[in-house]
């Protein structure tokens, strides 16, 4: 028999955490998509600098700052004191993932926008230069970006990887929540972001060869993501009592149906099988599989955030 006596009564954390709501999974999902777009488009500029790109692929890097802004709005809405968010930029705390994340998000804007500008078709840049002729030194900035495409592409790859890993590390450092306390969450969210980023690009009118290349890449990401999820679940199942209680939410617990249906079956296994069939029959990949991947990526973050808030040593002991 185990008896717990406490004088603490905090409705936000007793018996489970009730701090993070729907805005956080939305922010993590959009952050992952942005990370994937930045890494994939940056890699495309680095590895295929002379290859002709479709108009859609040339303009899609602009999606990074747009989607990131939407995600940051969700994050801002979730803050208890949103108008104090500027205080993040008064210091850099090396031991705080949130502090690192704030600065990574700030650096992404110039890097992604400059690469998007440099990669845009010439007629688009000329049109905007004409409209923004009154902006001082804009033409010089445009010339500088065009001359430094490779460094900007490398910066996008590095910052995209940092953003993707950060979205998982943000949860993984919280030791009080056993479902989150895993070093695998960082790589898992990064690979998931790469997969959803590829799926987002596939929603647009890319050239056939671009679609085939991205689909092949996405198959690899999905396979790695399935492996990382397996390792994550095995690590929890072989851990202590609190970790086993946390992972039990996916094996007969309240999140079992949602996790195995939306994330595994619909969001990963089905798109992987569909992409394999498309490539075996030499069919240009469609958009249905891309939509399924995006649904699975969002469901993964939603379930992990909410299931993690229901895991902890208090809930484990009260179950006995």
C-alpha cells in the first residue's frame, strides 16, 4: 500500500497537466512543416543549383515565413502574458529550450525571406522592385541575395534542422512527463517535419520530375519515422513504472484508437504503401497521399501533447 499526502491544490497540474491546449499542437505542426520546407528547398538550391525549377517550386520558399507567422500567432495566443513575449529577446539562456527556440524563430525570417527572394523568378522580382522602389537600398539587398544563394541555402538547412529538432526537444526536456522525456522526440519531430514539408510541397503544381523526386524522398522519411516511433514506444515500455503507464495510453488506453488509426495507419502506413505502388507503376504522385501525410503529422503532435499532459508520477501512483 502506498499513501500520498500533499497540501498542494493546483487545478492546472493536479492530477494531470492542463496548461497546453490546441494552440501548441498547431504551432508544433506548422513549425515542423516550415522546418521541412526550409531543409528541402535549401537542399534543392545546394544540390541542384543549375537545374531549372518549376514556377511553383521557385515560389514555395515564401511559404516558410508565412506559415511560421501563423504558427507564432498560435503560440502567442497560448502565452499567459502574451504582451511580455518581447522579454525573450533580452537574454539568451543556454539551458532553456524556449530561449533557444525564440532566437531560432527570429533568425529564420531573414534567412528564409532572402532565399525566397533570390529563388523567385526574375519577372516576379522585377515587378516587386518596381512596386517597392521607395524602400532604401532594396536593390542592393536583392543583388546581394542573388550573389549569395548557396550561403543562404545552407543557412536555411541549418536553421530548418534546428527548428525541427527544437519542436521535439521542447517536450523532451520535461522529465516530469514520462511520455515526453525521451531523446528520440527531437529526431522524431525533425523527420516528421521533413515528411510533412515534402507533402506540403507536393500539394502544388510542380513539374513531374520534381514530384517524383519529392515522393521518393518522402518514402524514406516515412520509413525512418516509423522506425523512430517504434524505438520511442519500446524505450517507454522498457522504462520505469511511470513510463510504462504513459505508453499504456497507446495500448488499450484513451489514445489507442486515435494513435494507431490517425498517426500509424492513415498518416504513415497508407501513404507509404500508396507511394510504393505509384513508383512501381511509374505514376506521377498525386495529392491524396500528401494530404494523408499532413493529417498524420498533425495528429502525431496533437496526441503527443495531450497524452503527455496526462502522464506523470502523480497519475501513476494514484492508479495503484
